[in-house]
C-alpha cells in the first residue's frame, strides 16, 4: 500500500503542501471501502508508512467497535437466559460469570481474526485503462438517449405547429351580425301583441 500510494503523496506534497495538511486515501478489503486520513508531511517523509499506520489504527478501532456492540447484545441475551437456571436449582450468577467470560474470549479471537484478514486484503482500488474506456463508452451511450427530439415521439405534436394554428384562428376576422331594427308601430318582438311603442319601446 505504501509503495502504491507514495507517488500520489509525493505529488500532492510537492505541489499543494501549503494548502493541505492531511490527505485522504481510499483503501478497500474487497467488500468495504475505508477513507484513511493521514498526515501529508509524515507520509511524505517516511514514504507512505504513515498511511499504513493510519490504516492499521482505523481497522483495529472499527473492528473492536463492531465486536463490542455485538458483545453487548449477546450479554443481554445471556442475562435473560440464565434467569431460567433458578428453576433448575442452579446459581444464575455463577453461570452468568462463566458464560460471559467465554463470550469475551470468543470476541477477542474474532477481533484478532477479522483485523488480520482485513489488513491482509487491503489495497488501493485503481481502475485499469480498459475499465476507464468502457466507463466512458457507457456514458456516451447513455447521453445519446436524450438526443431524440420531441417531434419524433409518438403522440406528441409539434408545439410550433399548434401555436401557428391558434394564431391563424385568432387573426381570422369574424363576420359582423346586423339585427333588423324594430319600428315603433310594429308589433313588439316579445310576443305580447302590443305595438313596440306601447311595450318595450315605450320612452324611446
């Protein structure tokens, strides 16, 4: 890991050491990705060994933290189960001490095993040139999907065509309607049988 990361550490230190005091390096064990933070100046001076130390420290702390949480859950389960020992005329406290010590030994064994396994599998994930090219090709292919015009989609009309039709309909002149004028001596169009001047035309 140190040899693999040192060229990048050297480049960052020589170009941006005045800006950055720490550097973050991604390290994977094949299943999880850890963001390892280490001092840039120390990592440069000891040629990447500071990064390995930071990686080891973080893995140990993470593994212990996860194992201890699981240990607490198992201790709670054990506490519930030993309460039934009183029905068997056994000392529940003695059984609890004995079983809890066995659980603790199992936890230590699990922590050591997981720490060694994770440290041995640790590596800095780097894409090969072929993988980078394939990723770029997929990106171009995905973007080509969005080049289809709206007019090419089925059931979608050209919005400019619709706007033009609406404009023509609005600009078309409407015919002028002229109603026949009712004379004063004509019958009122309301159907009353009276002359217009004695009905709705009164006062006009």
